[in-house]
C-alpha cells in the first residue's frame, strides 16, 4: 500500500504496527518480536514499515523512555541510552517521521478511537505514568513532564523510588515495586492476595490504593470524561479492575463531592486493542500543547 | 467610556473591577465594598459597571462558588445559595455577560497579563483550588472539577475535610483549616510559628507541606511553565513564600527527577495586581476546553 500512515508501538518484547487510511481506520496490522538494542529497534521498526506499506505517507513511533525532538533517551528495557530514532528512520525511508513516548502515543490513540477529544490514559506498567490529551492535542508540558504523576509522593516516609523520592505512586503501583513488595511476580500477586497470602495482600492493597490516587489526581486536575487504564498491571492483575473500582467507591462513600464526580464510571480499560500503534500513526500530525 | 470590556471580581469583602480596551490594556479601575446576599452582589456589580462604562461591550464576572451556565451556586461567604447572575446582569445592562468561578477567572487573567498561554493558578484562600489554562483556553472539565486539587487526600487518616474526605490538601493548607489547627487566625500563625509556638509551628509546617504537594500535582499533571500562587494565605502569611520554596527545595534535594523540573522556579505570586478582574473581563470570549 502507498499513502497510508504507519504507526508503530515498540514494546519490550513485541512491536505492534498498524496502517491507517485517510479516514483514520486501521487497514492493516503487523506484529513481530522486538530485537533489542538501538540497531535491533531500528531493524524491527523498518521491518514493520516494509510489511505494511511500500511508500507510507508518514511513520509514527511510540517507544518507552523520554522522547524529545525525535531523540529517545533512557529506554532501559530496550537497551537504548540515546537514539535519534526519527532521523534514522526518515533517512532509511524518506517518509515524514514522528516519535513520541509510548504512553502519550497510547493516549492519542484512545482519544482517536474512542472519539474523546479530552482524555487521560493511566499506564500501570513497570512504571506508572499518564498521557493527557486536551481538545485533541497532546499535553506535553514545559518540562516534558505532563502526566508524570507516578512520581507524586503520597507518603514522604514511604518506600524508596528509583527517582530518588520516597512513597511515589510508582513505588507502590508500578509492576516492579509490587513484585518486590509482594515477593513474587506482579501477575501472581493478585491471585496470592485473594487466596490469603498476607504479604501479597498488603502489597496489592497498597498498589490499588496508589492507583486510585493516580486516578483521582487526573480527575481533580484535568477532569477528563474518560480515564483510560492500560499497561501490564491492568492486564495481568485480573483482580485489578474490581479492586480499583472498589477502592474508588470506598473513597467516594464518605464524600458527596467525590460521589458527584463519578470518577469510577469514567474508567475504561484499553485491553489488547492496538491503541498505542494507532496513536503512534497520528503523532506526525500532532502539535502538542506547550 | 463605551466599547470597553468590563471585568468584575467579587470577593467576600470587596469588589474589584477593571475596564479593558481593545488591546487588552486596563484603562480604568473601580474598587468598592461588597454588599452581601444575592441582591447586594447584583447591586455591587451594577455599581461597578456604571462607574466604568456607559455601554460596555461585554461584562465578565468572577465570583466564588460553583458556576455553570451563568448560574452561581454555593457562594457561602457571599450568602448566595443559587443566583442566575449572568441573566440578571444581562437584563439590567443589555450587555453580553459571562460568569466564571473567581479562581478560574484569575488564571485567565494571569495567562493574559503574563503572556503565558498555559498556566496553573493555585489559590490558597479559605479553600484551596487551582485554575488551569491550556493554550489560552480555560480547562473546565467534564464535571467542572478541573483544578479541584484541594480535595485530593494526601492522608486517608488525616483531619476531616468539609467535603467528607479526610486529609485533603485543603484540610491542611486552607486558611480555615490552618486557623483551626493553629488555634489562631491564619495570618497570625506564620509569625507565631516563627517565634516558637509549637502548635502554630506544626500547623504551619503541615500547611506548607500540603501546599507543596498541590504545586507538585500541578507540575506533574499539567507541567505548566508558570504556577501562579494567589489567595489570602499567600498574601497574609508573610512567611509562606520562603517556607514553600524551602519545602520544594527539600523535596527536590533527594530526587534528580524533581530537581530537573525546577518546580520552585516556576512559582510566581499574584500579589495585589487586579488579575482576577482582568481575567473576568476576558471570560465572555473564553471557550473553555470541555
């Protein structure tokens, strides 16, 4: 195909790609394992492009880490310290290329697919972060930190976070933190907690409470009609949906103010839909809010 | 004058009004005491209009409480349960009238005067709330709750808040809460804390910590270039500026991530400039983000 917009979501283990036609509909998909390292990531992305389009109109890429001006930094899980990904892919393909952080790209995708111009997408993965879209445009922020609520401390005396603070939301609700605190993989902790393992139960309770705080922060700062929930924790923790809804209900029970906001009813789970890749395809034409 | 845009900020004790010319510059000001109650508020607003313009092009009003569709609700300090203020003023003047919550109007004013299209304004008054402007447009939110971070709980076991929750930011950093906890007027608590009063010291420390959390929430969700600080607490507490800067520095000291965001350097104090009235004058032409 020619003229399509290709979107590529590069994850730690797999690369998910889509081609969008002019109307924004998905007309082709490609899925392949991720080759790690800078060269591997470039090779994987180019393979996805070739599988989907001979001459794509544009290529958008979502990738973990900090992204600024098409340069990716600190994508630890991919073995990338610094990579000028947009320039490399543009040189190889001749297409217009846009690169964005994967959580932000997913927020753009959710906004597009669910037709919700303002939305926050909370990613509960190894780390915790949100992507925010206001009136159809990504909120980037002065320091590139819009949506970095995983590093808001809910307990200044809490467990240490990789960022240097204590008690960050991520230090409870991130997959790595939950695994450490529960003494088992995050995916197993929900089941273990349900069957009475006290340590897992405590870790899960704290993770759910921190995730609820993240949702509340988004509701009380941005107040979007939809808070999308994505990431490995949301998928792997079968119990997360019920526990998170229960915790938000419990908090609202004491507060007419919170009840009226119906925060729980705004949650929507991303599941396995290729929203991050769809969002990535729209990145080249995005003009983020400053 | 004719053709000017009149902006009116209705506070608990005084009404501050400005007239803006076509360029957005303040060409006249009026200041008078507030008559309380629905009739008093209407009378005060009309007196301000008449003092400034024979035939204003538009009238904008900022007022405490919830404002929706020109109707004010729950402006307790003004003795207003419910008042269709926009309709009443429009009927009396024949002008186009817009009414908005006063904190939000102040955020629009700060964005305009300081030429910062994206900004958050944190109001530390009797209550605690923020107004958020993104790319020149007010963020209103689905539930009208954008910026209501005063009701984020930083300690689920903390002191009771009027909203029904416990440990809300407002339950520490609001002027009413600080006065209760310190056992003296909020304005006196900073001085008493500085001269060694243990109870005042504890209350002030908690208030400053909660205010720092509010600033961090704004920085990590919206990431605006400027966080304006306004309200009686910011003016009355002579010590607040230094204490808040010190608390943000202390938190950043442990975290390279926070340090890089330079949150403390984004603070800017509103002081006595008529930003709320200027912002109110711009409300009739605002189209808030949904």
